[in-house]
C-alpha cells in the first residue's frame, strides 16, 4: 500500500522547487502569493507522510488521527496553491463574502472544494470531488468527545495513493513554467 508515495514525493519536490522561481515569469501577483505560501512546508508535510506509511497497518488510533490531519492539510494546500498560481484568473470570479473578495489562501477547505466544481471536477458527484470530500470529512472528524469514523490504516494508505493521483492532476493543469525558467536561465 501507498505504492505511489515516491512518485508523490518527486512531483511535490519538483513542483515546489519550480514555483519558487516564478518571479519574472508568472505575474507579480502570483509570485507574491507563492512567496507567502510556505512551499517548503508542503514538501515537509509530504515527507512526513512516510512516518505513517512506515507504521503501515500497525498505526495506533492516535497515529491515524495525526496521519489524517497530515493528509488533509496537504490536500488543502494543493487547492490553495492551484488558485494562487491562477490568481489572476481567480480574481475574475472570486469567492466573495460580505462584498469582499476572499483571497485563495483564506478560503476554507469547504469553499475550496465547492469552488473547484467546474474547474478541477466536472461536478460534485465525480470521483475526484468525492475523494477530496472524504479526506476533508475524515480530517474534520477529529474532535474529542465526539467520535466520527476516520477510516482504517488501510484506508489511509489507499488515500496516500489517491493523493499522488490528485497532485498529478493538479500539476497537469498548471501552466508550463519549467520551459520558461530554463529559457530564462540560458541567457
């Protein structure tokens, strides 16, 4: 299980490293957003998944709870990252509350999930939407004195594989910054 973890780590590392270099290529508003995005933290949280993967099926409930928080944070990060990269497009139709634009980094997981319908997912009944909804539900289920099912260790490990697919689908939708950086560095 979690057979796609190395793939996930590689794509995360490459993508975070690439977008750190966005100044002069991406619009300044995007580069400013990404400067504040703590891209290194996303990579470190992705690396931390190995703690739970190594525990495997022997995870305690406490470890599974922390694993779910870890996974949920990574998914939320990738959604915020996507809308930060596409910030100029996002501003054309932003989330608004009380007549004020909500910046991508301030969107809740719920807002991000729902906003992504028609952008990252065709509708709210497709597999991608339902997987993100499940990750969100399991992360948000962690409350003392209020038991809610967060799945098993096996479910979590399967979700790490699904995370690799989710991240790849987000990365596939990003503008091709890599060629621009290589071209800019060749002068």
